[in-house]
């Protein structure tokens, strides 16, 4: 019965019975399934777009006609989204719109009065802005149901992307190191130098024997200092430090190593392969990138499905 009524309406619109009927026909920009987009709605949308672009000149007649066609395509797509939302029983409550508007005001440090002033400067009323917010929320719900669930990214896809694009990532080996350093006298042949070297060796033996690092550091004497050096990239270090650290595994302690007037003990708290660490740090951003690409591709595919399955009659 609804289908008969719809086609009967179209037949009536297509018959120029009177000037009033002709005016009605002229006002139809497109028919989208059972909905009509009027030329008034189209022209208003074009005006809003031209106004928002702050153009230095008015578009020519040819440019404006092209713009009307592009805006009409967008209005048709929007109408299809609205129709699909209705078919799925999706809706947006007043409370949801209120919450979204409140979030906008909070994040921009606005109150209701200043929000209306800001909207007026953009040629928009609060009512039309709320309708826009409503449509955005509805669109988000529709995308979540129709598109996003098909854009899931698996851990295998993340790993494969990393391996295929590994040159984009920093894969140098990382060391997490602590140190105990002993100041050396200028005269290396002095008894003080020998004593400090012996003290460094004793500290190393205590560490190897399981004495906690903080205890060994605290009891190393007034000429010693140290602490956590943090994350080091092996290739960035000076040659003597690279030599001291390059073969050490997690938990190893270096022999006393002279560098910059000091004798150092290096404790490797953790050693991470560059690829492993780079993957851990990049996998969240890779997953987000792949999800976005899948979502965009699925949205285009889904929108084409809506267009192909719809009755659309463009009158322009």
C-alpha cells in the first residue's frame, strides 16, 4: 500500500495540472526512496557552505552549478544515512544532545550565551547547531553498527604491517643500565689509584654475590657515585662504553671500565632487541592506522551499497 501511495504521489508531481503544480515540480531537487530534497533545502546548504569557506569572491555561475551538484550528492548521502538509521531503529535522545553541547562548552570555556554568540558569528542558530550535533551522534551510532564492527584489526595484521614496513621504525638495541663510578686520581701509578681499582673490583664481587645495588653504592665510599642511567642506545655510546656493554646480557655486570677520569661498573638491568621494543611501542599506533584505513574503505563500500540499492531521481 505504501509503495502504491508513493508512486501515485510521483505521478501527481509529474503532471503540470496548474501553476501551483508547476511550482511544486520546480522545487524538487531529488527524490531519495520515499523522501524528497527540495531546491530550497539545496540552496540553503549551498549558501551555508559558501559562507563557511570565507571566499574572497563569489563563485561564478558555472562554479555555483558544480557546487550545487556536489552539495546535492552530499544531501542524498545524508538522507540515505537517515533512512538507514530509521530502518535500524537508531535514535538520539535530547539528553545525548545536551551532553554533547555541554562538552563543547566545557572544552572551549563557553557558557550558553557565549556559545550562541559564537554560533551567530558563523551564521548558525543554536537550534540548527543542536540539529547538527544530533545528526553527528546518529551518524556515529550508525557507523558503529554498520561499518566499525567490520573494521577490526587482528594482532597478525599489526605484526605483518610492522614487518613489511620495518624500515620506518627505530630498531636499534636498547640497554637499561645502572652504574657505580669511582673518581680516579691524575697519577695512575699512585697507591690511591690501586686502592680505587681494588675497591671497584670488590664492589663488583659483592654485586655478583647478590648484594643489592643500593647497598653496594652506599658503602662504596666518598669517591663513588652512581645510579640509574636509564635507556641507552648502544650505537650512540662512545667506543669504550660500547665495548664494555655490547656483550653483556640482562643481569650481567661489567668489569671496571675506565672512561672520563673514572672507573665504572655497569649493571645491565634489561637488554631489549630493537625490533621487539620498536614493535611494542608502535603496535598501538599501527593498529589505529589500520583500523582507520579499514573503516574508510568499508565506509565507501557501504555507502556504494546504499546508493546501489536506493531509488534516486536527481532533478538537476
